[in-house]
């Protein structure tokens, strides 16, 4: 067969193209099912009503519709893309994603500047309403209980470098500050070794009270999970222990302790559960409620959240706390703290019980799973945006996509396209293991049969040998 030549290598583009001549491709089955879910719940109508106030009624340049914008952010979770620029590239590259967001082949896909412009246009409250809308979809399918909530936090690396921090009072950079200290100590022309030696002797060198980042003023200096010191933000999740759904998500300063951020996240979770209870009462007044009518009744955290004041506040909220304690250094002085003492002892008794240990194991499983899916495979461990408001907008939709994956995992058996793809691989592996097990069983049977035949043959050979000589008294050695 001849290789042939490519016709019209410098082909001129057609001016008019019929719609039937446009290339088409079948959509991805995962995104087709996700689109069916969103269309059945009238997602586009909901977001258009909520975002109408941010768009001009008559005049203005053509903009990105809310449905396409929020679907683009959902792609960031399902495809594991952290940056909006990467989302725009992936959207322009994939025909399946074009069909998912509703962009035709004769239309341009939005670039990253259009996506970021739309994000700045729509406020945080609207993004939070979209997150609560996803919780409503979960509640309709029995995937939200709201009775037992686990709370934990993790750090997100900020889009700012430590070498760029400046003094809050003078605005001097770190190197300029060290040179000033060196000159004050008598070193006229300090070298880098002198600056490093001088900096090594100082204590509390990078305090958030003295230093800030000019690129992202909301970022705080903190120690990451891997031990590195970096500018970071603190993300806190409230997870339903019955279903694994994230009920609330907050973004706070990385320098804040767990005991100070717990109340805000618990308040957000309580408001979200109360909204779902009111929604069920309005839509289905005659049916049995799927969300706990009494709201949040139990809260489970790790040791970092424990303090007498926190346990006392939980008791005042009417919530049973399951917060393990750190090993005390000595006996505590309960003088004038009778109510706090009762709350701490009751919390200790609950934690040591069998039910409390079950809840703590459940917390470690579900909360860490949400962190892994949202920030590790979801690629948001490092923020590509600056400012807590911008990051929280992206985070709310990102975690909302995680909640949608719970529904898709129930419907399809896979929560992401990657997991959907691996299902075929798992099926092939299972068939391979079954096939190899069958072959091994047959080989084992054959080996057992051959071994038994060999034993029988050996026994028959020994029987056919000359008979044993029965020596008598008349026998001599020469016989």
C-alpha cells in the first residue's frame, strides 16, 4: 500500500460551514450523567436567578453565563485542576467538557481572564447559596442527616513567597531589616554569612504581628503539615458523620488556633442544617423529614480543639461534645469553675465510652477523606488566588463538587471521571484474578493427582521387588 500524500497542506479555511458538517464526538458518560442531574434539579435556572443582580439588564459586553461559570469551577474538582488558567485550557481542549458546559463547536471557550472576571463579579454569598443548593440535592436523596458533625482543619499554601514578606511598621523587606540590625551592632558592610549568623541568634524571627505579605495580606506565616514554614490559610470542614457530606466550610487565618475557629464553623454548619430543615418543611410538609429536625446534637473533634472554655460553650449550645484531651501536666485548679468542671468531666466520660471511640474513628476516616479529595486529588492544597474572599469563592464550589460526587458515587459507583475510568481496570483485574485462580486450582488438582499416581507406582514397584529374606537358624553368611 502506498503512503500517499497529504492533500492541500496549506489549506484555506472555509468561510461558511454547515452545522451538519461540524465534527461531533460522544460526550463522557460521567459528565453526561452529571449534566442530567443538574438539569433535573434546574441548576441553570437557580444560578441565573441568584446572579441576575450582577449583570446589566440592557447594555454591556457579552459575558459568561452563570451556568457555564459554575460548571467550569466544577471541572476544577473533577479533573483535579487547581488554577483557573488550567481549567480554561482543559475546557478548550476537550470536546466532552465543551458538551458538559454547553459550548458549541462554533463558539469560543472562556479564557482564564473571563472566568476570574466573573468570579470577582459574583459575591461570596451567592457562591455560598450554590453550596447550600447542593446540600439540598443531597438532602432530597437521604445523603444528609445533620445530627452528628465532625470538625477539623487543614492548612492551604498561599500564593505568596516567604522571601517577599515586609515589616508591618516600616515596610522594609527581611534583608533590609537584617542589614539595619547588622549596622546597629557595629558591622558596617555585612556579608550574607554575617546576616545569616545574626538572624540565627534572634528569637521569634517571623512573627505575624511584625511581618506580612504584600502580595496577599490575608496570608499568615504558619507551619505546614510537612514541617515547612510558609504563608498559608486555614480551611476548616464540618462533615456529617452519617453520610460523609461536608455541611460547612470556612477559610480563616492560619495563625488562629483551633479553639478560636471552632465556633464559626459550627455556626455555619448549624445554619446550613436549619435551612435544610426549613426547606423540607416547605416542600414536603406531609412526608417524614430526612434531615434531623433537632439540628446538630453531637460534635466530634480532635485534641487540638479541647479546652475547658470550648467544652463549656458546647454545653451552652446544647451540643454533646466528643473532644479527646491532651495528657495533663498536673492537677487542674477548679476553684470558681464548677460549671466548666462538670462539662469537662462529662466530655471525658463520653470520649472514653464505646460509642465515643466509634465516633472518633469515624471522624478520622470521613474528615480526612474530604481533605484528601478536595485538596490532594482536587489540587487545591496550593492556592492560585490571593485574598480570603477569592479563595473562599473557589473553595465553596470546589467542596460543593465533592458533595455532588457522593450522589454520583451512589448512582454510578464512581465519584470522579478518573474513578469511572478505573472501574474497567478493576473489572479486568478481577477477571484476571478469577482466571488465574481457576488455572491454579486446576494445576493443584493435577499435581495432587500426579502425586497420588506416583505414590501408587512407587508402592507397586516396591511390591514387585524380590521378597525379603527370612533368616533362619540354619542360614549361614554365605547362603
